C-alpha cells in the first residue's frame, strides 16, 4: 500500500486541541443545544457561520459540515461517563480518524479484512497512523489485530 | 387413505405453507441449548483471561480473543460469573431491580453465561426484561423504502410519507449497485421533506456505504454484519477488527452506526460448529459491544424463517433482542424479512417486541408494498399500515408511527417528488418529468410509475459518485429550486453531524428535531407508573385514525319525523279475543324512523300488520314508555293482549314474540339479529304471532345467521339503543295507538 504522508490539520495533531479541550469545563449533552458557541466544524468554522445564506453564496464546502475531533472526544467522554466504555473507545478512535483522508480510510479498512495484509504491513500501517496523524489508539488497535491475525492465520499468505 | 374434510382444509391454510423441521444440533439447527453449547466459566490470571466457557486461551479463536480484550469488563467478571444464572433471570423480570444494576454485572458475563440466563426465562419474563433493559425510554420505528424500478420520484415520495408517518429512520438499498448515490439522495430529500431529522441510510457494500456517508447522503449505517463463528466471520470477508475499524471510520465522519447480527446466519452458512443459534448470537453481541457499536440490528433479520422453522424459534428471537439490550446496545429488533405466510403468526411474533417496546420495533417496516421491497422484506408492509395503527390504538402502545390523512399524504408526496425533480434539474441530472411527479404523488408501487430510461440515470450516478459533488451541492440545488425548507432540514442534519450527539446510544431525532438517546432519554422503567407511556398529544395522535367517526353520526341517518299515520289515542287497556298486540319501543316512529338495517318504520309496521291480518287475527298497537328493553316491551304487550300473544319491537328493529305466561326474559321467538331482518321476515313474524294467537301449530321463522353483523354494527346498535332509552319515561303507562292504514 502507498499512502500519501501529508500534514494533518493542526487541530487534530496529538495533544494540542484535544488536551486543551479537556481542561475546559465539560459541555453538557446534547452539545447541539449546550455548546452551540463552542462547536466547530472540521474546517474550524463556528456553528454560527453555517447558515443557509452561506450555502446559497457558495461559501461552504463538505469540510464545513464535517465533524471535528474535539466533538467526538467530548462525545467519547459523555459515553464513558454514562457507562458505555466500548462506545467511548470507538468515538475516541474516530476522533483520531477525522484527519485521515477518505481514500486512506477505505484502504486501511481493506487491509484489515482477512487475508489482505502481511504482519509487517499492518505494523507499518500502525506506525504510519501514529506518526502522521497522532492516531495512537488506532495504531494500538491495528497492532493487536496484526498479532491476532498471525495467531489465527488471517494474514495474507 | 381416507381424507378428513377438516384436515384437508387445514392443509391449505397459510400456516401450512411454512416449513417446519425437527432440531438437528450437529448442523446448528437448534435455537437454544444445544448439547454442544459450552458451560459458562472464566479464569483470570494477572488481568488476563486464561480460560473462557471451557476453552483455554491457547484454543481461543479470533472472536474469543476480541471478546476478552474488548467486550468483557474484567473488573466485575469473576463476581458476575459467580452469581447463579437463575438469579439474573429473576432480576431481569423483577421491576424492583433497576436496569443499571443488572447492566453493571452483565458487563462481566461470557457468551455461555448470557445464554444460560435465558434458559430460565419464558417469553413473558423476557418481555418484562426487554421493557426494562431497552436503552432509550421512548420506543421508535424504522422504515424500508425501496422500489424495484429504483424510481427517484417514487423513492422520494415514499420516504416523505414514511417520515410523515413518524418513522425515525428510513433505510433504502439498491437492485443495481450503481444506483446507490441516487437512491440515497432520493430518500434524503424525501425524508427531510416529510420531517426534518429522520436518519437515513443506503444499504450497500461496506466501502461504498462509507463513501455515501462521506458525501453526506446518509446519516447512519447498519450494514456492519457480524457472525458467531470465526469461519463465518471470515466468509463474510471481515474480522472483528476490520468491522470495529469501519465503525470508527463512520463515526469519524459523523455517521451513526449499528451492527447487524441475528440467529441462524451461521447455520445458513454451514458453519455453526454444532452450537445453538442463541449461543452464537451471544458471541456476536459481545463482538458488537467490544467493537464500540452503539447498537445492533438483531432478531434473526434475514434468516428469520430458519429459527421459525424450529421449536422455540420465536422465543429465541426475543431472547436475542433481550441479550442485546442487557449489554446496553440499542436494538433494532427485526420484524423485517418475510417470516410467515400466516397473518396470525406474524402478528403474534410481533407482539413480543411491540408490547415491551424496543428502540426500533422494526429494523425495517416495509413502508412500500412487499413486492417493491428490495431487502427481501415486507413481513409488515404499506398494505398493513392501517392494521398497525389500530394495534397501537387498541393497546395504547407507541409503535413508533401515527395515522395520517390521505390529503396530507398526497401533499407531502407531491412536495417530495417536486423537490427531487428540482434537484435533478439544478444538478443537470436526467430530467424527472411532471408526469413522473404526478404518478409518484398518487402511486402505491412501481407498477404505478411510468417507464424510465435507466441508462442515462446510471451514467449520471457514476459521474456524481466520481465527482466532488455532495450534500452541499444538493442543498444549493434545493434552494435554487424553491425548496429552501428542505434545504434547511438537510443543513440542520449537517450541523447535527458537527455536534455528533446522535452517535450516542439509541439516538434519534424527535418531532422537534431534538436528539433523544440513552444519554438524555435513558429508559427508566421500574414498573407501573414509570418509564414511557403514550400520553397527551402523542396518545391523541395514535387515537386519531381517520376511520374513527364521531358517535353522533351513527344515529343521524335513523332519525326521522314522527309518522303522521301513527297517533296515540289514550291509555292502553287489556284487550279481548284472538288479537295480537304489537308493542312498540318508546322512540319507534316518533324520533327514530328507520331500523338498523335501514328499513322504514312505517314499512315494518305494514309488513307485520299484513302478516297478522293474513292469518285472520286482529292487531292492536300500543307504545311502551317505561322501558326500551325488547323483552320488557314484548312482555307488557303480551299481558295486555286478549290472546296473551304480543310482538315486541324496538326502534332498531329487534323483535320478539312473547306470551303472557312465560317468564319476562323468555319468549316464543326472538329475532336479535335486526340487521338481517327483511320486510318479508317482519311479515312472517306477524304471521307466526297470529298463528300462536289462533292456537295454530307454528314453524318458527328462520333467520339467516350473520355472526359478522354484531361485529360491524355494535357501535350503531349501542347508540340507537341509547337514543331509544333517552325516550323512556319510567312512570308512564303504555299508550294505545292508532295506525291509519288497512292491509289489503
């Protein structure tokens, strides 16, 4: 697999925006009603800028209506507090994946299917995600998959 | 062989179109409790599971490995596994044990333990458990909207109607995979025309599904299928890790996901490993939970006919819904694929989810006729809408939809078809004609739609998929085409995507476009007086089926002017000779003018009098005021009759031939089925009464038995009787009447 190594948006780099958010008082669920002024799109637009007029003027694109990692991290926290730790884990992995481009996501999924990848392809993929996107939780998850796939003969032969 | 006529008839009943099979555990044809199912156990050494359900770690398959590292809460596992299964079963059925207390312990239970708990429960106990363990307080429903023509205007119109009916999610799919973006687009526009906030998905191959979501054309996905054995999982071309990654990928784009599992798939794929369907489903559900899915679509789904072929199959399907809710998963509880030829059986099965309520009672109610359902579904379809609405009304149960009026349906369908027409025009897609819009507005199925050239549609779909065009372009097209309200709803879906609130368990948007999920609307059922009940406006909406009529309308057609020929002349006295007294109810020919069967009171009088005169007897008419009861009217008449014979006649037409020496509630002949009585019958009643008076031998009048009459007319019967009872004057003695008419 070849993947373009490209700069992730600053906001999704590990530990910058995410940790900053963690120090703020927790927003209450639903965020749509209780954090209206704090919510940002993937492209860092405020919710107040996302209007019908802006659509009509052609000022908005798909990224202006995409989920930001911070919202997913907050949702992960809300899920964990409500007693849904596995969902919280999924949402936190999702937060890391917000900055991974669409085509790369599809390629990673394909590689994780049975008999697609060799062990070292998976570990390289994990390293790549961690280095490029700060996706350490996904990296750990993929490394675990690599070990299991080896144990259960699910790797490409 | 000699043939019983009855058995021959039974053989041709719908139920006997089903296939029934005896269990065969070795082939996985057993719904629960296979002799090969493992016994529950767990051993944890140094925070690591070294044995589970009798299998040492060295022999774990990929599912076991995933379950122990992601699904089980090892902090509670040892304590949870030590509690007897029967204890859990009792807690589930006990309203005094809150959901959270059970969920905390269930988090540490292995697949064999979960299965073992069910062993102790009957369906009623499981329904109690489901009512309590369901994660969202308010139940909801999901619709399937497809059509075999894959006509965009019909898809949009049907999606709009489904949204108006109250479905919280609408799912479509494709016959031809290349249609995926356009089918997704049509139901997005349709639903957001019908009601802002309906979640939509297009069920296609995983990677394509993700691309549709990335374009903003869908807001949820439930295509993530999991299986209970490693070999089946791999046959499905996935692993728990690939599915979990896919789940995160969807969530990263703000899309709600739900996994799919369900009993029977492993047996169907020939890889059940001798285990029961329910045990394998327990494994699936722990994989679903471990992957971090907020919910699951289960209840056998497309394999439903397989468990239903086996003993205990419907119970097992309820059990799997319950297991999912015990694990804190949103449950979309099947009832989608064709499960039975028999209306009785399919409805009885539905009750197991309908009565307790689930997060989505159907994981696809076919909001289109089943012949247009591309999911192989349609166990309940658009032709059952009114039946379903009545079930809600009968039981005061919120089944997630509401009745709508025909004019509302036509308006919303037209608007949705025009909206998609405008979008196709603005985006330069193959035109949708006004004829197609008109047809979609009134259509029931694909058969009602004009032929459409699909080649240019498919080419346009390919171009749309390859381009950067997404739901932002769709919103602009709607704005330019004059459908800014629909654009606003899609824009709000975009804002909701940014907030990501609807990624939480069991999230839907309510009628006010507000998110409702396990976080802000957690199920709090703890017995009577708690939890969700349809009340206030919601209960009014459920009641308001258009077929329900105001009660006054039943009586009005029977009200008439007093008969001019029928006059009261003074107190009724005891008569003499071979006469027949005809005793009328207090409203007869006064305020009411017709029987329940629509016969004019005047004609009924003439018929009876003709019958009496024909036998050579005399007739005398009295009116009874102190009672509206048929027997009482007849009995009073008999006691005033010279012969001791009288006919009692109520305004609604019910008649009796009475004799003075009988007990008041006894009679010579009774004619309770007034709707079946004809003028000829009334004449025969007159004849017979005269023959009794003359002491002649008499064959009772035969009346056709129509057991449906009461069913059809009981409301009218009650209201006509009530109207007659309004005329009762308790102290007033019977009155002699003169009917100014002579029989020929």
